[in-house]
C-alpha cells in the first residue's frame, strides 16, 4: 500500500507542509510506464495538477500524451528526449529517475488505489487553500467588507473543490468537447431521435429544440392565467419520472434528470397537490375540499405511492436572493445530483441590493445570475417570467420578445425564450349573451360565430419559440386541460406526455 500522508516541517513560518505522498506519486508513474494499459483507469481519476511534485505532474502529462494522443508506447526510453533538459528532473537524478521509478512495480496491482489517494490529497490541499483565503478575508473588518458576499464566495470555492478537485477553470481540449458531443448524439439516438438533452415530456417540443440542454437558460413567459406554472411543473415532473424509469431499465445515458424546483409563489404542498391532481386525474379543487369518492381516494393513494421515489426536490422558501438560490442549488447538486433547475418565477427573486433601487438593473443581475448558475452547474435552468401589461393593450394578444417585463437583459441572457398563448382565454371574455326568444338575428349570428370559434380554440395552447440559439423559432400547439392543469401533445392527448 501507499506510504502514509506526509506532513513535513519545512520552515518556521509554515510548520507543516501541504499534505502529499511523493512515494505514491512515483509508484503510480512507475506503474504507468511499465503497463500503459493502466492509463485508461488512472486518467479518469488524475489530472496533471493533482500531483504535488510539479516534475511528477509533467511526467504524468507526457505519458498521457504519448499513450492517448499519439497512440505510442510510453516508457523511460520514449520519454527520455522530453526530459533531458528538465532542470528540476536533474535534481532527482535526471532521466535515470524514469528508470528508477519503474524498478519497484509496487503500484501495478493497486494503481487505482494509489491514484485515488493522490487525488484525495489534492482535494485536501485545495481545501486548505480555500480555508486560508477565508481566514484572510474574515479578519478584514473594513466597512467595505460584506460578510454575506464572503460567505457566497466561500461557497463557490468549496463547490469547486467538491466537484472538480480544486479545478480553477473550465478549459476543455477539443477531444473532451468532442466526446461530450458524441455522448449527446448517443443520447438522442437511444431516445429514438429528437432528444439530445433532457426530455421536456412533450414530443412536439423535443422535436423543435432537441430537449433541454446543459448550461442553457430557458425563459418560459406568459401573462397570468395562461398556465406557465402548469407547463413548468409538467416538464419538471416528466423529466424526473423519465430519469426514474431509465434508472430502473439500466439506461446508461438517461434523457431524464433529477429536478430542483424553486417555488417562490406556491408552497410545496400546493405544488404537490397540482402534481397529484395531474397523475390521479382528480381536480385540485376537489382535492383541496376533500370532495372525493373512495375510488378517487384510492387513485390518489396509488399515485402518491408511485411518486414516493421521484427525484423531484421542492424549495418553497419565499423571498430568496439570487445568491441564496445559487448556494442552495449548488448544495442540491452536490447532495442530490440534480441535473435540472426550475425557478417560479424570476421576478420574485431578489438581487444583491446593489442596484440602488433600480428594478431594471436588479432583474438584469438576476437573469445573469441564473445564466451563470446554468453554466457553473452544467444544468438547464428553466426560469418562469411575467410579461408586461402591454400585451393586453394590443388587439393581437400574442406575446413578443419586447413584452418581457422590466429588462431586455432577460432576452439577451436566455438561450431559449418560450411564450404560452391560449386564445380561448381571451375568447371567453368576448362571449356574447346566450340566445333567447327575443334575441335579434344579429345577436343570434354573433352567438353562433362565437360558438364555432370557441369549439375551434377550446383547450388549445400555443407554445411560441420566440428565441432559440440552437435552431429555428416557431410555434408548437399543445392541448391544455384546465381541470387538471395539464398539458398534452395533441397527437398523444389520450395518454400521459412521458416522451
């Protein structure tokens, strides 16, 4: 096994050096030089900067380039030209050091264990670095210091340590980016086509933008009463449900995802009531009043039992700041593995308070914060948004990008902007009086025309794709069931939209 962690006294100001194990590092490098097949296992765990000794890091990187990039054998002979001029290696014995570390072969059997220890020691060193910086900032008591901002910054740094072993950047080689693209294409292939991201639960929406993609900010906007919370809930539920099904079926690249739902408007039990109403086919009004039959109660209990293991996490804390939401999201990502975030709704979030009471600037800060969160956690973020009252003042009530309330930065930061428009909502306000014996021919004609139009638009909802970085804009028509607050693909309206 590897030698114990070294904590060596090196000077008076720093009585203990950072944790490291040089013997383990040398043993892993020796094992890789003896048997290049171990590279596949070890490179999944280690990066060059995980090695405490910079020389060891350079040797490791040279081995990876030789074996992976050039498809050549890596041994002391092939590596010799790369290190003949390395001054730091000369202090260890020059290129003869490459031969020396292959003499033991102690790590051939436990190379993965040695690599894991090296990685964990790198995490500890990164953690010590974060801790030192936290202490240095905490002792600064000047008026310009904001402790809450320091806590937020510390949370960010700790998250980086937890997720990436202290990685300070997100630079990827083209090979890494290409591998991600191939994985995305494989997911689309396995799903039967159309879905390269996470499923929306609606075949028609998946067809238009290939599902919900990592790092994307999706704005879902509508006037009150159009069903934006219902659609967001439908999407979130179907995504979490698909994840469960794929896990049960052993699917490697699921198009489902565990979901975090930040509900700033509705309480968690109200949101749960909506979902139970959708799944049990019992109206939420009847559920609230308890006006249900024994058969309906059995359906309700069955639906609740089926949803017990659903990876759907609700945070209904009111008045969250964007900083607090990001902190909670990071924690859920780390603890629960969430891969999608829904925020209902954007205008109920608060900024940092630095916008000097300027609501436009505050909304801009919030939208940028949500986009940054999507990129940082590599998850799609669906943020619901209100629309301005300008919609109601136009004859054509269909939303436009200019209707996004309070800030043009929402449109700028978003990768996809979706609007919900239900013509039947507005058509209902124009309903003429019922026909009576005294109704005039003109009134009868108006009523007849209204009823024909009503039959045409009743239950229809248009999802307008007003902006899409990845493809074309357009309109998708869904069916909306107001009683159960549930949307359906029109082609699949007789069955749940779990696609």
